[in-house]
C-alpha cells in the first residue's frame, strides 16, 4: 500500500490546494482535505489463534514423520509456521465493506475534532477524507451545514472522488469533489466581507 504522503504528486497537491482556495473564495465555509493510510484496526486475536493451531498441527505432523523424535528442529518449524501464518492473517484479513465504512467514519470523526474543523466561527467546516487501505472516502460537515444540507447530498461527491482514485487520478478526483462541495456551501453560506481563513488549505496526510 502506498504511503499517504506519497499518494499525491506535487502537481496533485497544488491542484487540490487551488481547488480549496477557489472554493473558499466564494463561501464562508472551511474545507479541509485529509489522506490517511488506514482507519480499520488490525485484527490480532483470531490470527494468533489460527497461527497457534497451524503451528500445533505442523508439529504433530512433523512428530509423526520423525517417528516421535522431532528434536528442536520440529519446535522451530512449528513456531515459524505458526508465526508466519498469524502475521499474514493480521495483515491480510480485509473485513467486510460495512466494517470498513464504519471504521473510516469513526476515524473521520476523530480527525474532524483533531483538526479543529468543529471550532470554526460559523460551524461551517467540512472534512474531505480518503482512507487508502479501505479505499473509502468520507465528507463530514459541521452542524450549521447539516441543518441546511441533507447528509446524503455528499454521496455523489464521494463517488466522484473514489472513481477518480480507482482510475489513477486522485488529485483530479479530490479537486473535483472540493469544487462541487464549495459550490453547495456558497449557496447556503456565501462569503462575508469580513471572512477570515480559519483553517489551513493544504492537503494533510497521516498514517
């Protein structure tokens, strides 16, 4: 899996930055873009149990092959096989689509708070987050926006982002989503004469 800080090229970052600046030039809303590596926690217990069972079965099999005299080599082989099995499963168990989406939403809510998006003066902050391992995106808006814009409004913009990422054009997809989100914000929260840019416009990345 590509690292979050390498997911976007320099040109992609500039494209997204320009899209955020352009969107915020028309609205009092604030848009933050975040790319994270993984939102879903790795499963440990089940892989360890499966690894232990695999190692035990391997030892029993080796024991029979050596006519009851496996020696330390049998122990080492069993331990190695069990450990490798557990590590592969810890890394590879994907989880269901529902579990992935749930994990990405929980991560988005934590990041929303960490980034201070919920502390804007008019409660008009929006987080656009893409989670690489799950290949899922989230648009999370603050309360003032949710009072005027239905939550399912963002589904189409999430699809635009995900489709572009799958097509190998992540910068283009994120910029397009930001542009459309900005247009919606401008309808309900036009830019004020005294508007201040409260949040950074650059793309942020985290593991």
